[in-house]
C-alpha cells in the first residue's frame, strides 16, 4: 500500500550504479560511504544491508534492531559475524 514506508537499505561500500538504481526503485537507500552519512544514524533504521568487504561485527549488527536481511556483494562471508546474525534470525 502507498501509505507503508519504503524499506531502508544501507550500502556499506560502492556498488554498480545499475544496482543502486534497482534498489532505489523500491527502497530508500543510504550510502554509508558518502560524506555526511553517519552509520550511527542509519544503522537503527536499516531494514537491510548490502556489504562488500567491510567487517560487520556482532556489536554493529546489534545496533540494527530492524534488520531483516544482509546482502553480500562478492564472495565469502568471513567479514560478517555470522553466528550473531543467524541467532538474530537474519537471512
């Protein structure tokens, strides 16, 4: 419905412009790598994260109470605190 807020996706590192365009078609997007964007203000409101090589510690994940999904851009998941993420029920 039109009265529902759009999900907020936080992007930790640059991804291709076409990928961002697709996200912006149905989501609000916060580019955490741009000047003036504070992770501390975005994390609590983020519904999803797209992460590349930046680490995502358990403490950071805990600061995202609305988080429902993490998208990994690239290979491997060793930079994500997987046990804490899985325990929180996040895909």
